[in-house]
C-alpha cells in the first residue's frame, strides 16, 4: 500500500534494524556488519562505484611522475578487497569496474607510464573522509603499503564537507574517495571530463595533461554507443597512463532485505531500490 522511509545514519543501526525485523529493507550495510546478517537477508550486487587513490599532480611530491609510479606500484588492491572489504568488492581494474559490463572487453592497456622512482622517505599527506565507514580503514592499509615502499605518510581523516574544498585546492598530496562513475548521466565520458581534464570541475588529482584532454575531447565528439565506449576506454587508458589515479576497489551494494520482501531492485547505479514489483 505504501512505503515508510527513514534516514538512519549509523550503519550498525541499519543492520540491527533488519535483524530485529524493525525494517524490511536497509540499504548500504557496512562491510563490517555484513557477517552479522542472516544469509537469507544479505543481498549484494556490483556497483559502478570505484574507490580510488587520487595523486596531486600539480604540487608536492606527486608532481613527479616517477613518484606517482612508485605509489601505484606499491598498492596491492587484492589485499584491500580481502582485508577491508571482506570480499564484498573487486580489485581495482580501472575507472570503470565489473558492473560496467562492456568495459572489460574494451579495456586498453595504459602506455607511456613513467618508471617508478625510489621514494627514499618522501613525506606525503594522505586524506580521506569518514562518511563512508570503510574509507578510513582503506586509507590505513594504503598508508601501510606506501610506507612499506619507502614513503613517509601522514593520514588525515575528516567529515567530507570539511574536506572537499581543501582536496580540490590541492592541499593534500593524495586523496582516497569513492566515486560512482556513471551516476549522473550514464555516459562514460562525463566522469573523465569532470575528474581528469584541465577544466574539470571535480579534478581531485589536479591533472592537466594535453594527451588526456585530447583523448577525452575525441571521446566527447564520438557518436554511436559502441564507438563512444571504445573512445572512452582509450581516454581511460590515457588517464591511467599518467598515474594520477590508482583504482583500488570496485564496490558492491550490500543490502539487508527481510525474507518477507520480494522484488527489491539492487541497481548498480544506486538509484533504484523499490519498484512497482516490490512486495511484502
């Protein structure tokens, strides 16, 4: 007959509400709470959301492509997936993950990457936010991996609204964030233009590379679904070739759904949950 919806900020409380039968559906169950749910009430699906390490290419140590390459080489995304996401994610393959079903068959290997330099104790500041409970833990593991490679890493964690302006201003050397690559329009070129071009409005890596801009512009001019996808993957390879971004993990939706409910929609774009076929 209808839907009663409420906002519950705490992920543990959302999981508890499913266990006690207080709610029929709870979305965005934290990875740490997944094991507490009965198997019959735990639902998961791939998403177009990717957790990435963005490296400040404009100022600081990561202005050097060799140190960016050293950081990229230091990251073990499989260890992140196993240790932090407890298997509820896929290792970082690119800007687009497995939920973008056409991407893997069209992926282009990055070319022209710099040779990794020796960090020799280079000091960097790594920032992330705690609105997504898994990100501080991801940052701690990345900090350890970078330290093992020879970097000296200071970690800074804040609430997102208190972090974004500083990140966009380049006040950190590295930034870990979760980004839905196809949320706004479903067009794969959109995120490349906003996040990795000289004029991009959400360019956390502060990347300004002529080769990347040309590749993104060429993709933007391309019509036809398949052709536009091919051009987007060529542009993705150009971005990854700069080592401005290191994809860490492609996240999965974890939802708690009562056994009384059927027809819940686990949308990889994270826009739909309840539809006309959802019933209790």
